[in-house]
C-alpha cells in the first residue's frame, strides 16, 4: 500500500476519462514502484472532491497539495481536471445529493447570510480552481522526442486548405479587454494591500480589498463594453448570414475565465436567440447557462419557436450534430484552445447541423489573442496544410507561476452594477487604474509578480542554450501588460549576454514566424504568458501530433520541487460517455507515461535513488515500444482500448527492467513478472475486452463508486494477479 501520509510521488485523483484511466494504470505504477522503495500516493483534486471539501467538511486535499508544491520535496503528477462551468457544478451537486451526501444546492440568488456563504464556497470551486493553487512554477511544455518521431513517421489526418476558404476570425478590436487595458509596475511606495472600488450613483463601494501587491508586481486593469460586445455579436451573425453554407461559431474559455467568459457567453446566447427571448422573456434569466439550460423542460411552443429561430439564423457550429447540441448549448462545451485548433487542423472546417463539414466564421470577441488564430488561418490559406512528416516543433515556456496574468483574474473580475468608475487603489492611496464604465460592462484586473517573471526569463535562457532553437518572446510592445514585461525581459537578457539569441514579437508576428520555421523543418521556442501558454500548447501539438494530450509538461516549481502534468486536452467527457454506453475507453495515457518517466527521473535526482532512475529508463523504453508497435487505444468499440494499452505498457516496462544490467535486484524481481505477462497475453487481452459493447456501470459520473469503477477498469483477473 502506498504511503498516503507523505508519499514520494503524489498522483492526483481527478475527473472523467483520465480518472477512469487511473483506475487501471495507478495500480500498475504502485506495484512497479514498490520494489524500488518508492511510494506513490494520491490527493483528490476532482470536482466532487472539491465540492465535498468546500461544503461538507471533507479533507481539503487541494489545499494540502497547494502547500506541498511550495516545498522542495514536491513531486506531483497532475492529470487534467474539470474546470467547472455552472452547469457542471450543478450536475455534480445533484449527483452527490442523490448518493446521499449532505451538500446544499447552489443558491443562485442567495437571500440569507448562510446562502451567501454557501454560494461563495461553491464559486471558489468553479473554473480554474486547481491550477492557480498548484502551479507554483513556470511551464515547460514540449513534444517528447519519441512522440514527435512517431508522429512524423505515422502522420495523422490533416484537412486540406483552400485559398478561397471562407473560414475567418472576427474579433472586436475596440472597446474590448485588449483595447482598454492599462498596466503599471508597483513601486516600493505603492507596495502593500490594494483595493478595488466602484463609484456609482449611490457613492463608493469597495468590491475587494486586501489584494497583495509586492514591489515589482505588474498589475493590469481593463474592461469590455457590454453594449459594444452585443453590437459586435450581431454584426458577426449578419456577416455569416451573407455567406451561403458558412457556420457561425463562438470560441471562449468559460471554464478558466469563470467570471468574464460566462458573461460573454450569455450575451451571445441572448443575441443569437434574440427573437426567442423577445417572445419568452422569462427564459432570458437562464441564458448564461446556455440553451441546454434554457430549453430544459421547455414547452412545445418554446421548442417550436427555438427551431424557428435556428431556421432563420446562419447554421451554427455543432458540438453534436446528431443530438442537436449547438455551440451555444453549454458554456464549457466549446473551449477556444481546443476548438480553434480543431477547426484549423480540419482545413478550416467545423461540423454543421446537417452532420457535414463547412467553413466557419470564428467569433472571438476579445482581440488580445484572436490574431494568433487569424494569422494561422491566413497562413494555411496561402501555403496549404502543414506537412506533418517534415514539420519542426514549437516548444513552449509559459509564465504562469503564482496566478500570473489573466487566469488569475477571477477574484478581481466584476460586472458593473451601474454607470460609474472602477478604480484600483494602491496601499499608499495612489490610483493605479481607473476606468469609466457603463452598467453591464465587464471589468477585471490581473497581476504578475516579479519573481515568476524573472524565473520565466531565466528558464527561457536555459532552454535556448540547451537546444539552440530559435527563441521568441510573444510580447506586443503596443499592449500595456506586454510593455511592462518587456521592461523586465530586456535587461535580464542583456545582463546574461544573450540578447542576440532572442526575438521579441507581437503574438500575430510570432505566429507567422513560428509557422514559417516549422514548415522548413526547423524548431522554435515560444516564450509566452499564461493564456498563450494554454492556447499554443493545444494549437501546435494538435497540428504536429494530432493531439495535445501527448505533450510532455513540466512545471519547475520555484522552491525546487517538480509538478509533472499529463499534457493538455481536457478531461474528455465524450470518452466517458462512450465508456458508459459501450464499455470502451479511448483515452490515450501516453501523456501519463511521459509525465511518469519525468517524475521518476526527478525523484532519482533529488533523492539520490538509483533504482528510481532505472524505473525511469524503463518507462522511456516502454513508452517507445507502445508507440513503435501502435499499442495506443483505438477509437471504436472492438478495438483495443485504454486498458489494453496499459497491459502493453506494463509488459514493456517489466521487460525493460528485467533486461537492464544497472540493478540486478530489480532485474531479478521483474524477470518473472515479464514472463507471466507475456505467457498470459491471450488470456489477459480476452478478459480486458470481454465486456466491450455493453453499458458500463460506474456508480456515478462525477463521483463514481470505487468498487464499480475498479470492476470496469480492472476486469482481467490474470493481470490483477500478476500486478497485485
């Protein structure tokens, strides 16, 4: 049994597909680690676990892990978790209640202090509640060499681009977050606890206080005009209507940006279905939850009017054409960092309501990062699709430590209650930022501390020196925030004597430069802020590898520990649905394999554990064989799935450990394991696939029954007997 109190490696308990995969893979990891004296324990950061900790008195394992990552001892393997939208939170609460857990319903309109407290606790669970707590370091994401080699030798399908493609990006460009942004760096005199206040018709209201701003912190503030947003959305719909057969699509991040983007999403729902809400004004209150919420339990008359509006408006980008689930059904269904690369990889095509592919108008309201996708689309229109067999790679170094940039802005984002002025006031009384806003405008502030910025630049210097690759800071000197970062970047590069080895470009310019570089078969490093880190480590891997789930993702924690993330790509709800319907899990654990090898190698280094180094080398060998012999899961029932992939990984790992000569004790231990896994191959694979095609009972979606999940994910008695 792994040491749960103070394990050498912490493997996170998460949600959906990666958590189901863990039920199969983690027992293998623990069994292989034990002979090396390595304990592998777990900490629960799942949505259900966070809910139970927030309102039911359960152990707050996320907070515990947040403390661990601030120590040199941290060695954490972090799998993708749900960044919950409101509908997901509501569904998880309902499931826990049905299971008998004493958790209250979400009070959307609290009327008592107790309900206010409950709402605040639940709101803290929503959105990007995990990553800001755990990411106490900056991000190093790249394709492992074995994965890149395999992708070049076995190219994935890429949609063909046409120069006359009607796919395009529409963005506001004015009266949005990008155009209204102001930024400053906190001086020694201004350092301390700042506050945010709103001055309206009824006087001054303090919205938030106690905002710690150490000296050297870059602090931004900005707002988006709600009136300008609504006008823009109407323009995009009208523009799409003029193009025959072109889809209208909205691309937001209503999970990470859990305050601002759900509001933007709600405006889009209201504008697209304006005629419906005019006839049924009582439905408008549910708009921010999406049309799935609006139509839940709707009358036949409402449904008929809904279909009539759909018939009049341009065809919409679909989440599920067969089930009629549109782009506007659920705010968390279409997430920009996954949806835009999917459109680009497909040759500018999205899925329409008729089940076919079509060009699409990609609506990205804020113009901060929309130019990245616009330039990518224009590049491929001009040059054709990327040749995966010869393309170079884009690595990424992302500034994300200590809640850097926009993804740390949730607690400081507000919807203006009236016309007035939003201000951010420094500890000494200086007005850091002030914006005149109108009722409904969305105002936000975000901060980026000095130490993470300096660490980010130094990590970039190290990575460039190690690789010799072209290195570009994706910073726009005309944007307030980026201009403040450049004031840090340039002196550090000059002091290190490496300024000539780095370029500074706006995101639009850097997109073109990076695509030109990899098209020539060369490599580049994108050195970016937090949001671009997220966007680019989906965009380029999806183009290069066909998926972002196979990325090597290392967070070098600033206190000396390590956080090893299993790539990107979300928690794959569609994979869970397929498992529940036909007992087939197509989730690919290659990201877990890559993170696992890095974690054991890091443990070997920090704990002087030679056996852990042997295990790490064995993982690398096993991962290469999984790729070489195509042991990754198939997409369709009847093909080998995630569980079969884990069998092959365990077998290759055992064979590598049995064959190595660095540690005779480990070789002796794993020789019979390898022999048994090979001898019982036919039996094990038959047992693993025996239930294929039938529904699987997990005992819950967000909070499955451990025994039922184990029965589904570990169905081979022969394999279990060998592994233990």
